[in-house]
């Protein structure tokens, strides 16, 4: 698990508070694991995976703040949000800065 200390002092992040980073990093940590099922991931350096998690955490947090309501109802209180696909694409682009991600394993 990437620590807030790493985020602040190595990644040099400042967009997230410690509590916001903890939540976002937990979500971002799962993303490379999911990608490894269908992709080959090669880090560019020793801290590449941690740097990628920091970038994805910031991306996830920003996307969650500005996630837009797609439709809403008042009677029966129903709300639906935009698709998560754009967020996943943005996280993938954040990860590619630090990781070489190739489709297909082997």
C-alpha cells in the first residue's frame, strides 16, 4: 500500500489530504491488479508502481468530485451518475506515465 508520506514527499503530490488520499489510493491500488489479468505491466523504475498509484489516486479523486448526475427523479428519489468508463480510461492514462502497459499476456 502506498503511504501518504510517499505521495507527499516522493510523488510530490498536494492535491489530496491524508484522508482523501487513503480512500483514493485504496481504489487505485486495485486497478493495476485488474489490468494484470489482461495486460503485461512493466515498471519503468523502482518506484514506478507506487508513482502510478499516486497518479491514479489523484485522477480518481478528481473524477469523483466532478462526477455528473446523468438523470434524477424526485418521486421515489432515484439518481444515476455518468458511466465509470471515462474514469477508468483517465486512470489508465495516469498509470501509463509510470508503467508500460501492453495488451495481451505473453
